[in-house]
């Protein structure tokens, strides 16, 4: 791979700068693709992008940037998107620094910015060499998410279309279901989550899913699937609560969407579970409603003090061992586990009157029934 270090003035970088949102961002006289498909969306905060401009005004050096030539003879940005976007946006008049836009600066200050020289490594090589270099140069910077790295490997028309739905600040997925999702669209959290949900239907990894679809012309099936998931959630769980954010809705939809449920009865049960002091994990209520697995509720357990009191009351004797007339009926406290005499599903509470200490064998045997 051929690599050359060049100096690029800001005035050349910002020439013909255009942010076409869905269609990408270009600069450097239309020759530089500032936001290729594998790049993350713009994530700098106001203070971070202001710091870039202040560094230039003070003639402080910025970190080296990396560009790569394409098969078509133009350039794409490998590393330095955040700094590049900050510079272009400021000169374009998109934000101010210390309440001064670019057009408010003196001619001397404007020239200082426009004549500022950026250090850029330009590389020429095949796709594999450029992607390897992309991963290496990002190790020392802000950590890429796993999905951002996947985007670098599986770039193509399918990814470009998928990002239109799931990877913009106000993308359709955010508008439809931000209350139900965790993470940030621009850091690829939505895209990763939805691919993971969809790929689990045929039990393949996210990487396999993206590889299969890499050259597809659009991501409509993924978007339609996501819409179906959210429509199902809103139909079954009619009242939104904050605990619904971040639930693995797609995985639940894949397995339980064909099971008939009465939304009215579901809501009544949710209210009862929210009022139940035994239920420690309210977010898990939604998984429990569908799976009937009590582990999602994190039911209240006996405290160490309560265990010691029950152990002392029983004098270390396991009632099941005694009933079966086993040779060993008395156990050390560490060899026993607390058990609800009447289980929670039958109305039992976590109180000493409803508790007993069993040897580990009998407690686990009872739990498996």
C-alpha cells in the first residue's frame, strides 16, 4: 500500500462543501467523500467542535487525518471525520464560537483559518488494506462500537439504506420507537439491535446477516420487520411505562407474536405485578407476561438474618431428609438454602412464617418440579 503525507489548507478542504444528509457529505472541491458508509455519524459535542476551531485560531496542531483514494480516482475520509466536519460546518456558518460566526471574524482571523494547514496521510491500496488500516488508526482514538466496525467491513448499498432508517439523529426508527429502544442511533445502537433481533430468526450472527445482504439494493425487509415488532408491542402492552425502554422486544416478538393475548387482561396483570412488593425487577414484568419465567421478576429473597433465624428454629434439620428417614438430616448453614413453603405463584410471601431451610438437594429438587 502506498502512503503519502500531504498538507491541505482549510480553504481547499471546505471548497464545494455540501452536507446532503441522506446522500452523504462532500468537500475538497467535490473530490472528498467526508462521510463514507462505514463512518460513524457526526457525534462531536458543541464544546468539542468549538475546541477544534479554537486550536486553529491559536495555530495549535490538530491530529493527523487519513484519506484514501478510491477506484474512481476521488478520495474518501478514513479518519478525522469529526474534526473535518467541525471545520467545514464553522466556515459554512452552521455554528458560532464565543458568539462569533465565521462571517463575524476579522479578515485576518478568516485568513488565519483558511490558510491553516492540515496534515493528511493519503493512502492507496486495495479494500482489504484500507480496511485494515482503518481499524489500526482508530485504536488510538475514540473507541468505535462493534457495529461501527462491522459497518466498515460490510459497506455497500444495503448498509447505506439501512442507515437511512436506523442511524440518523431523527431517523424513522427513532421517530417511531425511541421510547422502546436503548442507546443512540448515530452510534449504531439501533441498527445493531434490530439486526440482532432479525438475524436470530434464522439463528445466524450479525456478521453473517450483513454479509448475506451486503449487495442488496435496499433494507426494506429489515425496516418492515422493525415496524411489525413495534406495532405488536403497542397492541399487546397498551399503556407505555418507562420500564419498557430497552426490553428485547424483537426476540420476544419472534417467539410469542403468534400467541393470542388479551391486551386488557395483560394490563390488569401488569398493574398487579407493579404493586407486588415481592417483584424487584419491574422491567422484567414484560418478559414474564410472555414467558411465565419468574427469573425475570427477580422476586424478593430471604435475607441472611432471616436464613439464620429459620436455621436456628429448625436446629439445622432438613424436614425432607427427616421425612425420608435419611441417615443425615442435620446440615451446616452453608449446606442449606432458603425455600418458600407456599410459592409466590400461589400467593406466598417472603416472610419467616412462609420460609424453611432445606438441604441443597431437596431445595433444587423442589425448584425443578
